[in-house]
C-alpha cells in the first residue's frame, strides 16, 4: 500500500517498514496489524488521514483510549488520537479531547470540583465509552456518559469538520449518543458536568449463596436514593491481588457517610455480608487501573454476554447465579441503573432499553484448552436463556466483531434511524470498524 500521499499530509505515519512499528500497533488488549498507523496532532491532519483512507478503500480504526477490540481486525488505517488529550473546564461545561482517558480527565475535573459519569477504569478512552453510551459510577444520579454530551467536533467520512449539537445537525448528534463510532472521528467532546467534591466508597464481601444477596440488592435499589450506584462482581482467583469471591462496591455521591451507611443497611445486616472498606474518597481514586495486556499473551475470550434487564427477576437471578456456579473460571457482574438513567427519553439518544433497572454480564473464560466443545455449547445455551429475559445489549461490553451484534444492540426502530444517519454521513462505510451500522 502506497502511503506517500499520506506521509505528505500527516507528520507521523508508521508502517511495518518503520522503526517503532511494533510498539505503535500494540493497544491495551493486544497487537493490531493495520496497513498504516497515523498520529495526527491537528484536526486538519485527522481530516487528511480520513480522506486518504476513503480514497484507498481502507476502513478507519479510531484509537482513543485503546480498550477496543477493533484493532485486532487486520488491515485498515489506525488513527491514534493520543495527542488529543486536552481537558478544558468552564464552570460545569467541560471539553475533552477524543484521545483522553477517563483517569486523566477525572483527576483534572476533581481539581475544579466537578465530575462526569464515566467508566470504571482509568485507562479506558473517553471517546469509545461515550459513543457507546457509557455506564458508570454515577449512572443513577447523572445517567450515561452520553447523556451528559452536549456537543462534539466531528471529522466526517469526507474529511469535513462539523460542530454537532442538539441545534446543529441534531439527527447526527442523536446518533452519537449511543450509536458508536459509525459516523466519524470525534476530536472533541463537550459535556455538561456536575458539582462533585468527593464520594463515599464502600466495599462489602458477601459469602455463600448469591441468590438471597442479589434479591436483597435488587430490592434495596428499587427505592434507594439516586446518590447510590452499586456493582456486584463475582470472579475466580486471578492472582494474589485479586482473590476469588464476590464483592459489592457502592458509590455514594458526596461525603455523607451516615446517609450512605443508612442506604446500605439492608445489605450490611444480611447474614454473611461484611464491610471490608468504607470511607470518603476522591472520585479519581475509585477508578480501577487495568494494566495493558502482554502482547505475547492476548486477552482471553469469553463465552457469555451481557443484557439490560428491565426486571432483575428471581428467575434471572437464579440463571445468573447458576451460570457462575457451573463454570469455575467465569465472572458475574451486575450494575444498578434506574434513576437519572431512566429519566432520559428513549428518543433522546440511540442507547437502548431506557426502562432497564440493571445491567448484567456473565462470561466463562474461553482460553485454549479450558473449554471443550460441549462445555462451550452449554455456556452459550445458558447465556441465551439469560439474554432472552433482557431488553437489550450494551455494545461497550462485548469484543465480538460478529455483525449480528448490531441487531441485538438496537431495537428495529432505532436501528432504522441509525441507518438513515449512516446513509447520509458515511454512505461508503469508511467507519466500519465498530459495531457496524450498514448504510443500506
């Protein structure tokens, strides 16, 4: 592939013949094999790179934070936005570059006494998380990351630069709020942030049968204050720093430890549940650090999936607990929704299932030699039964490149609307390295 014209338009262009290629194409979850990789430092360079890809017939892979699996698909032009990491705060209005990561953003916002509902991991990119929705620690108080999006600077498939908002190209703005990276390269995100000085962080350790704990958790969150968002996670032994077992992590907005404790009392008084950690923290301090994968040991796959549950019924709880019990090397994860998440109308963005009250995920590790064919088939059937009880799928929690995921993620009316936006803004499907909405 001749990249001469690309080198003339973008200062930093790397191919397999260049020094530093191996380091450049390594991303958080593995090592990619694109045709070329560029590191633009201006929107003009981003636009030039997109135009080159369109003319060359190469799909564009946008790297924001780097957690995405799309870099694993061979070919394409990778646009590394790591230089676009500026954060500007004006009161509660926050502008964030498309290459910024949530940990760095959270630290800068904390200095200004504001915060955004974001992901759980410091290294995850603002861009990919937001475009896919963004379920975070403030979901019940502030909604999704994409709910806080009020504007964006976008490079389209033709290399044009747009300012997008509810007033400027409103249909495209709607699509950006949950429709993924199908529509262009977002070089700047504008958010409406919220006052935030600290949080109360509590970790509980339940033991024994998960079912009564999950039922109590569900019942508590039906009427809990919006300041409270919780996560249940049960994992096998990973390493000495991550022992096996279940934990419930609770984030309360503000520094009122007594109010947080009162809200969590129905859990802390359950037999077998102990409080292992509790106290006032800064929001950046509760974000997890996820080390990059060893290039020689790619991230394991999973057999399972995720779903948005309108009702975390006893039947769903039993199926989720049974899945975890049936597969020793598996993980179970649930995050509370409702509250502000449900306040946003379904028509306000492309994210599905606004009536969901829980997000649930379960997966059996699929490492070569771990699951035989019958075990894999059993896990798939068990997950299918769980997903049938859900109301939608969250794309940010799957690394699958299977095209069928798009229909699972979006209801028919939403997908039809996304398709119309795609037809207008990317009819040649330059931005196909995402959960791809086809322009047909």
